């Protein structure tokens, strides 16, 4: 897998686009500048890899739009060494961005075909999540909880309770909620029983589905 000067140049322009759209977190922009997004898409789609658009991957799923990945990562407010649970591994691109930031990544995918493909592909690129799990993200991943952040990368009809329960105090759940359009919503855990909710605009995701297949 190549990452040429052309790719790097295209990526720099993408980062400038994201900055212009309001992404301010330097660690996030640097991570996007480092991850070769074209590796996460089938070859032949190079021109699309560095435009700010979502794109189809296997099994009717999409690699999220770079702006969406950047915004969700920024909203997590995590730092190197923190522990993040991702729901919806998909292509693995969001995982790679978090790994570039020095985050310990735990990620769950419910689609078996994608799970198999991405769990082979990510380590080959040098990206090693702590755990890649084939399972249902509605349940979270109790075994390794609590997390500094949880990011849901599919559109959720409601907030799964286990995800709130698996946050550290001070941790954030970043989750797009609603149908057919989602409101990017952040829940910050204030104490064992209290959560603060903030909303961050409209986004469109593929649906978060129950159970695995
Ligand atoms: N983070 C991904 C985005 C993939 S799209 C990326 O960077 O490419 C959303 C993904 O969520 C899809 O792969 C879909 O199969 C998965 N998904 C949907 N419902 C899920 C659930 N309940 N548990 C885990 N993954 C789920």
C-alpha cells in the first residue's frame, strides 16, 4: 500500500478544508493529516478519498465523511493514553484516526463481512486497536469498561443505556440520535447518576441496527 507525495498533498488540502469548516483541535487535524484514507477504500476511488464526502465500503456500509469523523473525534475531548470505545468499526478509518492520537481503541462491528475484512486490514496498515470485537454495540463492551469516551458511528434511534453506564465520570458519549436525520448529541458523565446533554447539529448516518449478522 502506497502513500505518495500526491496522496499527502491531497490530504493537506483536506485538512485545510476541515479547518475552514470549523475543526479546531490540532491533535485531530494532525491525525487526519497522517492517516492514508485511500487505504480504507477500494482502489480506483482515489479521487474520492480526499474529498470531504462519505463513501460506500463493503456490505452496504459507508466510510464516514472526514468532517464527521473529525467532529466526532473533537467532541470526545480525549487525549493520548485515554481509552475509547467505538461502535461501528466499518472501514476502520475512525479507529485509525484515534490510534494516531495515541488513544487505546476498543471497537465493535455487527456486520461479519466487514468485521473480518477490517480486522485483517487494520494491523497490516500498522493500526492496532486493543480489541476488535464482532458483536452488538447496543450492549457496549462491559469487559473493558469504564471508558474515557464512547463514539457511535451509526445513527441510533435512542441512547443505549449500557453505553452511558460504561463511561468514566468526566467521560463523554458522542452519539448521533434520530431518524432519518440525526442530531449529534454528547452526554458527559458528571457523577454516578448525573449526565449533561449537549447537541451539535444535524448529520446523516447509516442506521445502528440491533444484534449481529
Ligand atoms: N467508523 C466507521 C463508520 C462505518 S458506518 C468508519 O470509520 O468507516 C457505521 C458502521 O456501524 C457500519 O459498519 C455498521 O455495520 C455498524 N453498525 C451498525 N449497527 C451496529 C451495532 N449495533 N453494533 C456495532 N456496529 C454497528
